[in-house]
C-alpha cells in the first residue's frame, strides 16, 4: 500500500517538475523572441497611455483658445495646438481612449461571434455550408468598402463604427476557428464522447472550444491592428468617429486641412497609429511562433 | 482543365449571391428609411411618398431585391438620385483614374519588391536581409493613407518636388499624368510591396533549398545563373499569385488614397455619395469593386491552374 502511495506522490512531483520546466521554457522562448518583446513593450506603453494618460495631461481636449491657434510644439503645448487652439497632446491621449477602445471592442466582439459561428459550423455539416458561404461572400467585399457602406447606412457615430467593424471582421475569425475546430472534430476522443452520448453543446464548448483558443488569440491580435487602421481611415474620411470627439483618425482629418502650416498635426497622431499597428503585428507574429514553433513566420 | 474552369466558375455563384444580398440589404440597415434620410427633416409626406415610389421602396422587400438584381444582371446598377444619371455612367466616368493609379502602383510594387526579395533571399541572415525584412515589416504597419499624408508632408510640402494633390488625364501628356500619380501610387503600393517582397524571399528560399539547386551548385553552375535561371523561374508562381491578389487590394485601397490626393476616381465617388447618402451609387460602387476583385482573383486562379498542372489536379 505504502509503496503505491509513494509512487503516486513521486509521479505528481515529476508532473509538477515538468510543468515548472514547461513554464520556464515558455518564459525563455518569450524573452528570446526579441520582436515579441518589442511588441509587448510597445503595447504596454500604449495601454498605460490609454489608461492613465487622460489623468496626466492637464489641458482639456475640447477647450478652444482662439489666440493659441496652430502653435508650434513648445514647453507649454508639448505637441503644439490644432486649428481651434486645442492642445494636441491632450487630444491624442484622449483620442487613444477612443481608438484603442474601438479596436479592442471590435476584436472582442468579432472574436466571440466568430467563435460561435466557427464552432457550430465545424460541428454541423449543413450549417457549415450556409455559414461559410455567407463568410466567403462578406470577405470578398473589400474591408474598407464594406465598412464605408455600413457607416453610410448606419450613420456616423462611435457605436456604429464598432458595429460596422465587428460585422466586417467576424468572418475572418470564424474562418480561423472553423479550420482549427475541424481538426479537433476528427479526433478519436470526440468520437468517443459522441458514442458515450455527450450532448453537442458539451462537446463543442468543453472539448473543441479550448483547442481553438490559441489560433483565436493570434488572429484577434491581428484584427485589433486591422480595426485600428480601418477606424482611423473611416474617421479620416469623415465617416467614423464624429467631431469634436478626438480619435487619431479625425485628428489626421483636421491635420490634412492645415497640412501646409502644421506638420505636427499629421506626424504625431500618425506615429501613434504606426506604433500601435507595428506593436500588435509583432505581438501577433510572436504569439504565433510561441504557440506553434513549427511555423517559422517572421523568424530569420 | 475545362473541368477545373467550370468548377471554379460555378463555385463563385453562391459567393456572388451572398454578396448581392449583403449589398442590397445595406440600404435597409438605415434607421428609419432611406427616403427620409435623403430628403432630411423638412420633407413633406407627399415628397417622401413620391421618392419611396421612385426608389421602389413601397414594394415588398423580395420584389425590391428581384428588381434590383434583375437590373444588375442586365448591366443596370440603378440611377443616382442626386446626379440624375445611371450609376454605371458615373462609375465609367470615375474608373479611369482609379485604374491608372492601381496600375502604376502595381508597377512600382513589382519593381521595388521582387529585386529586394531576391536580394534578401540571397543574403539570408545577413544585415542586408534583416534590414530589408525590417523595412518591409514597417511598410506593412503603415496604413496607406498615413503614408500618403507623410509623403505629402515630406515630398510635396517640404521639398516641393511633386504636386501635393490633383489629377491630370492621360490626354494632357504622359509625364503630366504620371507626375500626379507617383506619390499616391507609392503610398498605395507600399504595403503590397512589403508583402510581395516577403513572399519573394520565402518562395526563393524554398526553391534554393531543393535538391536540383544543390545539384546545380555541385556541377559548378555560376551563382547568378542558379538564381535567375533555375530558382527564380520556379519561385515565380507563388509570387505571381500574390501580385495578382494584390491588384484587387490596390483597387479597393485606392478609395482612401484618392480622397487624400484629390483624385477624381471611384473612391471620391463613393465618399461624396456617403456624404450625400446617395445609396444607389454606394451600392453600385461596392458591387462594382467587389465584382472586379472577385473576377481578378478568378483569372489569377485560372492562370495559375493553367501554368501549374499540380494546382488543378489537387483540387479535382
């Protein structure tokens, strides 16, 4: 009896040791991937700016001071002012709340709805045919055009930007989830569960879904980046976040009107967009390598 | 081959059906109804009724769809409410600058990307390779409209080398025509160039690792000949696909770029129509661009199947 107990204890010790080593390996892999660390640091910085920035900047992003129109960057206005005399730093920081918020929400909503669609499509043949044809159809309309058309129909406001972009990106997630889920669905253990009489809901959510999380996270990161780009483009075209609310896109729109006089209104919000998109792309590439070391994407 | 073509063409039917329904329903997403949005708050009940009738909004929805799709199949995309002309007419008027822009962007893309991709593959792992890949990563992270703005600022405003905005038709001279399109074409093509460069590099590396290249090396064939004669030829198919696919993306991407550079193309047409809520034009343009996008991809796929028999055998 005692020896059996001892063996069990030893086994669990070994298991723990293995887990610990796995974790260490994971951490090591994370830090050995320079691009990924760069991406994470960039995103952490932007996250901090978004969360705490609004409390740190003293100027009101909406306050117009007519005599301070289009001031150069100086110690008083670090990034200068816009054509209404509003402080640009403050507008960019408050704008990051809007832009990053839209991006994050779109990634979250598209992930969830894409996951539901992808999972059920992978499980039911008939549903698969219908849902995937709809996804194919929506994906063959160029993203920016679909977004513009949706905004034209819904009317320009921030909530509608989120709705429109979620519609645009859901099929992309659904496709990824479906292909990951199809692989799992063919496994013997799923067949065994079915034979035991487990309900479809149970199999889908408890046994298939957990296996699709890794590709989902990678894809969601790219969708986050894509959503930031399209939101900025929409707002830049005047079909996104309406004035006077600041978003990086509509600051650029204001900047375009005074591009001959005020370079800072184009350069600074532009840098923010590039930074966030670059950070998310690096993060996504890195996550992909981390999860699946076989695909040597982005590696030399 | 004929089997393959028929299959590929028929597989498009459900996709196009979904596309047509999605685009048709867009208008009906409008809170309230399109007629009241178009006429504004001051419209009388009479006017609303008349416009609804004119737009066919008083019919049952399936009837509206059938009327619309029936027209589309006969090449009638509806009539613009504001311009009082057929939508196809407006599209035809605006398509030339867009096409011109996309073609020049495509040429610039290929000229930059393919040589860089080959160079990176040749010098795999060196600083040259890493910096080319680094720049391409940066290129993929700059949205084209942003790159456009930066170019305007640097080349147009600061250096004054090229006009910042505007358009000259080809009839005003080739250089005049191109001069206005260089900056937009670069900003539009940069992301695609980054993609094509990466694809070229990957594809070249794959071929360079195969046995027949090693045999050639062992035989003592010159490096130059190996790369350009043996490797590039075999690496070219995937590159061609990416280039083909990017052409569709270029046409769609031109929408935003045109607005920045004030080019009177399809993009400007749709943006102006969004402001005017001219739904027939919005539907028409989205449908037109999507159709061209799908069609270009079809042609590329067929070409691919034609050039490389493995493709069509795989899918049969």
